[in-house]
C-alpha cells in the first residue's frame, strides 16, 4: 500500500514538474488589440494604433501620422512578433494557460446536489440578473454577519470583471434551477485558477455559491462577485439587443419635440404680430410702394444730413438745445475694436528662448499705430477716464504719469511694483483730493482763459482731447488735459496741464508749491522744478503729441490765485529720459506682456536673460 502511494506521489510530482517546465507563448490572437483590425495601417484609428503599439511596449504618443510610421517600422523589422507582450498585467497569459489546462484548477468540495457535467457556454436562458441581485446576495443576504458585512468584495469583484479575470462561464438548467460554473483568475497567484459554482432560482434570485479560495467559505468572495457582475453585464447587453430588434414604429412615442421655428431677420417695424385664428382665411400683406423714385430718396437723405449739420452749427453758436438734433438721422462712427491682449497666450510650455524673442518683437510691432489709427484712438478716448477704450489703450504702454517713476528707477531696485502699476495689476487708488481735482478741472481751465485774456492774449482756445500714442515709439502714451491754440505765440499749438493742490490754512499758493517741491524760486520767479514728476509728465506729453510747449496751471484749494507757467520742450533733457523708458519697456514690460509672471505671483522675467 505504501509503495502504491509512493508511485502516485511520484506521478503527481512528475506532472507538476512537466507543467512548470512548459512554456506558453502568446500570439496576436490571444491579446485583444494586438492584431490590426483593418487590412491597412492607415485605415486604423488612433485608439487602435495605440493599443497595437502598447502590446509591443512601444511609445504611444504623437500624431496619427507618427503612430502609422511607428507601426510600419515595427512590422518591417519584425518587432511586431519579437516584442509582443501582455499589456494587461498578465491576464491574457493566464487565460491561455487556463485554456491549455496548465494552471491548477481549484474546485470547491460540493455535495452531489450540484451537477458535474452538462454545462454549456450558452447562457441565453439565464433569468435577469441586476445589480440589486448582486447586492442582496453579497451584502443583505448575510443574516448572521450583517454587522460585519462590507462592500469590499463588490468593489474588488467588479475590478476583477473589468480587468478580464473571468475566463469561462457555463450554464445548466435543471429541476427549475440554473447552475453556473465559472473559472476566475486569482489576484496574486499565477499558477492556479478558481472554479466557482452558483445556484440561481428561476426568478433570478441567488440561492448559494461555492468557491475554494480562503474567502469563499460562505460563497461571498471576490471571484463569486466577479462572476455575478459578468452575468449582470450580459443581461444588460441582452436587454439592449432585445429592444433593438423591435422596429421604431412598433414602439410607443417616448419623446415629442416640435421643430424650432426659424424666421428671417427683419426690422421690427416690418414684423407682423397676430393672434392666429385658423378658421379665417389668411390675408396677404400688401406692400406700400412709394411713388418717389430711388434718386429722389437719395437727395432727400442728403437734405436731411445738411439740415442736421445746420442744426448742430446753430446749437453750437447759440448755446440752445434744438430738439431736431434728436430726431434727424446722424452718422455714428464705429468704435475701433481693441484686443484684450497683444498676443495669443503661450500654448506649449516650457517656451524656448527663440520663441520668446520672436514674441517680444511681435508685441512691439503690435503696439505701433499709423496716423489714421492714432487719430481714431484720440477721438474715441476724449472722455478719458470715463471711457473703457482709454483704459484699454493705456494698459500696455508707459504713460506720462508713470514717466518719472520709470526714469528715476535704479538698477538695484526691484521693478515688480512699477510693472504692476503700469499694466494695471494693482487697483488704481483715487483719493478725495484727486476726485476734487477732476471736478475742478473745467473751472481751472476757464480761470486760465480769463487770466490769459487779462494779460492781452485774445483768441486763446482750449479743446478737449483723448489719449495720444507716439508715432515712432508705440509703447509711449499721454493724455493731456487739453489742446491750446494761442494765436499770439510763434508756435500757436500747445498743451495745457492742470493741477489742483491742497493748501494749508492761511497758506498762499506760492508757499504750497515751494513746500511740495513742485516749483523752485529762480530770480524771484517761480519755475517748475525740473526734478519733479510733473516736469517729466509734461515733457512726455509734448514728445508724444509733437507740440513744443505746455501751459502748466496750478490752483490751490484754499486760495483764488492761479499759477501759470509756459514750459517749453527741452530736447537735451528728453534725450536723457527716453533711453531709460525704452530700456525699461524692453527689459521688463514686454516679457510680462508676452509671458505673464508677475500677474500670477511668479518671479519676473528679464528680457536680457533670455
């Protein structure tokens, strides 16, 4: 007897050793997606090409053209067979081993009530299995362990099913019950396969299940759950196929949406609003043709335009408002579109130094304007801070009010704060004194004209203006308070810059100007301080507008006197200022416009370091 047992043990040992030495190789048919589904590589989709390359361990990134070229190279050099591998974590290899019978089959020890033979892969006769069936059996069906029940087998079982661990499902209907036999791969061990037995009633209720895995004592393990999810998925697909077999005309109406009514776009005065009465006959609307020909209508339009201009001229001369100006048609100039940004945002990161330099030059070119654009910008921004275009045209440029800060900036000082102020990242602060100064601007200009008339300068006029952009330096801009025409001057065209300063009690305007260092006393006369920010401001205004002088006018809050000085443009002084503005703009503002970093709290980018 002992000799017989020894022979049996040796035979089993020999079989196990032969199985261990057996090498299983995968082919293209064993791995889903490893074989091209079409006769030509070019006809395959990107997803199919990526799956094919993944089965060879190849790179799967790039355009479709690159993927097609890569597939051709692999086929040409024989790499499609040489480097074939299982990309699904070894599931396909285990599935083939199970089909060949190489894996050890772990079957549960069940009673004779569970049939041993007669299972077929056809499961069409299976009753409906839903997620509720799975839940009730795996969770609610544990009467003695309701406090210990967990959804973990459901999660892992579903993952087993989705990853292809369920290799085979057989079905047998007998004695009013449905018997299911399945083979499921384990999660860790690669040398065995578990066989699960399930019993389902004719109504689709799970009665019991068996599995030989350590967790399958009560039939509620991951392998049983994966089998149930596979059955549930089959029932879903079967239900959809059953529905598709029925023609759409045989189905009841599920959704009824009337078509959208689309009408031609037309003026509201030509539209007809009626309440439909389908018992009455529809009347065709008659078109009223004018007996006047088209040429006479054109003349009438010209007369209207001429009459409108006459009314405007009369209104300007008399100062009276004429109601006709609100009725007559008038031509409204279309506002110029302003892009929110000079360049499209960078789409590929990191950016190369060559690409950055190209974008720097493009940003500078986009800031340049021709004479017609320059004139349109000035006309459309005459409301200055009250118009949106004024703010949008100022945003990417160094304006006259920022000239002093940029010109006196030291190399050792961080430019971050100035960059934020120039590009409008910081909300502009406006004090009560500044608001009061804006309200007093028109009054100060009127006082200025009265002062000039009292000094014998007759015929002097001041007109409102908008935002000016420099002809040759598109990154510079200025908004003077007005354009002055002085016929008594050799150069009659100039500018005016108005300031309203706060003075202390019983303080004269002269003392306030000296105290604030706005002016200096030179030969018993007050002169604008050439080191003050107002001096830099008026010089940039004159440079941008091309005018040679500016009347700098100041009024105090506590006095009626007025200070007025005609400041002439100093070309020598401006030559020392302009290079600093240009250098700061090229080094700091342009990189921030192209590749914003300070805006998002990232260290600034210097163009000189690119």
